[in-house]
């Protein structure tokens, strides 16, 4: 039986570093957590040497996803939310050059990344993304801890010691929600929108001021990410020589009005021509820009993962610059509240990890999140919101994760553009439909996605052992 979870929208929308929430942000957070636990156990000061073992999907595409970088940066005690992007390569290179690492930023140890980070093809039984941290102590004994990066930057241990705490927190929510049916029943009973219900749950965790502050941080990170992506040209790192496309798309669309920051940029886009082709191009531009930044170890927001980080910003930006020129912070807040809740329903009932479910678990979920959120902003009922989310996921079922070279570039970047367009289309279909006539409820598509994930060959679950990853040779790129 699945564990009941209390999931905040800020669990689903985390600020972090690309290119992958499960392969980069997760290992980074796991390293931080391990250091914290060593200190709690009063073993940190006794550590003589350390090693890290990486397993399964985390290993097979680890180098392409910068898993080694993430582990080193986590062991150094840096924070993915605040680290200066320009410092990342230098910090990692210093460890590689000196063969020394300052554990937690304070304790210097001999550490040879090529020898002390060991990549194993073997899968651990609990989850496809496993990693074990091991330390040698003065008495000749070793201490180790195994963590699992389960998608979206979430990190767990197999024994789930916090399970009872999570269940208790879940039941302190004024509106505990496990699935779409429960959410809809609450909305109908209290005559409230989905965003109103979710906001009440968030208020049980933090103050109104803190909620607004965190939503501002999330949106500002998304907006800055789009801005950087649209104003950066060149090729992406990693060896595939993928050309950044958002820059040229943006140059052809932006018009002549001046601007000097992301907020002014948004206002000038509202003055551009918006025929159907331009709308498609703008949405694609926004989505591509985010995932080009993500592929460059830039700062993004998991939505619900890094690999799918472009869909939600692109659809929200579409609303602000195309649909509603009077769109403001309250609309942004409403959108993110709904998106976060829909994402949590998929996490509880299925997975948001490509290593467990293929790309349907990332782009499919992000498209469903965006579709539902946009539907509420456009005046849709809770029933239509869930219908839009279902439509979006229905047309991503079975989508594989087959990154070429283990890099979050091909086909990942384009998939964000396609997911964003599908989300907008799903919202329009739902708004023009009677949910009472729908044949497939949201919970059924969540269940189907999970069944599809379990049936899917492991070759198509972020291992680079099938699909485009083996059908296209690196030499062709």
C-alpha cells in the first residue's frame, strides 16, 4: 500500500541546479543529508575518508546528468538554491586537481573523484536511482547510508523512518487529499476552487507572508531562467554540439521596444504581434529557453522535475503575455497552487521519476499540471481543471525516456515545447467540454500511467540503453 503523503506545492516546485532533479538535485541533497546525519551521530569529526557508490539509472546516465558534479558540490556543503552558477565548474575542478575535498565546507579529506565515486550498472531493488555514501572511521570500521533519488529532488531511505510523521502531517491538513476524486469532492462540498483548497492546506504549514514570499521566489526564478535562456547563444555543453535555439527564436519575435530586466521584458512581449504562428513560437521559445539553461547547469525550478522544468513557466508566461495583459501576482499564485496540487496527485498515485516511469512521468505530469492550472485561470470549474489534466496526460502515456548520451538535451529540450503546447490545447478542450460526459477521470489516467510505467522496458527508463539513445550515434551529432 502506498504511503499517504503531505506534499506542499513547494515540494513540487523546488529551486535547484540543472540538468536533472533526480540525477543532479537529488544526489546533491542526499550528500547534504548524509553530512547532517554524520554530525547528529557525532561521527563527522571522526571521518578519515569517504567514497560514494552510484547505482542503476543514476549510474547509467550519471555523467551526462552531472551526477558526479552534484555529489562533489553536495559534499562540499554548497546549497543548490544559492550557489553562484559561475562558481560551479571551478569548485569541482579544484577538487579534481588537488584530489582534496573540504567535507561540509570544513573538514579537508583526500578525495579522488575518479576513484572515490564508483558507478555501478547494478540496480538496487528499492528504486532505480540509488546511491550509497560510505566513510572510514579511526577504529577501522566503516559507516554507510543508502539513499534513493525518487524524482523531483525528493530523497528517501528504504526504511522510511519518517513515514508516521508524514502521515500525521497529512492528517493535520484542513483538506487532506490523496487523489483527484477526494479533491473534487472537497471543492464541491465547500464550493471552493482548487487553488482555494490548496491555499488552505499551505496555510497549515506556513504564514500567508511566507507563502507569498516563496511563490515570488519560484516565479522570479522561472522568469529569470526564461530571460537568460532567451538572451544566451552558442552551443550546449556535453559533446552533442546542440545549438541553442531560444536566442534566435527570441530575436525574430521580440520587436524593437527596449527593456533592461526580466519584468520589463515581459511587458514588451505583450506589445508584439500574436497571430497563431507567433503564439506557437513564443510558447516554444519560453520552454526551450528554460531547458537550455537547465542543460547548462543553470538554476531552474523543478516542475515537477528539472527535465520537464520548461512546461509550466512557458504556459504561465503564455497566460501573462498572450491571454491576460492584466495578469498579476495573484494569477501567478493561483496557477502555481493548482499546478503543485495536480503534480502531488501524480506523485502519490504513480511517479514523477523518469527512471521509474519514462518521460510520461516528467513531461506528461508537467503538461497535466500546466493544463489544469491554466484551465482554472481561464475560468474553468474544478471538474474542468481535472479534465484538462487528464487530457494532457492521456496524450503522453507510454512516452519513453531515452536521452542521447545521457544528456538532458535530445529529445528532452524539445519535449518541453511539445508538452507546453499540449497543455494549452488540453485546457481549451476541457473548457469547451462538459466534464459529466468525460469517459476517463483523472484518477484512472494516474493509475494507467503507473501501470504503463511498470510494464515499460527498463531500456526506456532513463538508462540510455534504448530508443533514440542507441538509435542515434554520438558520431552523428
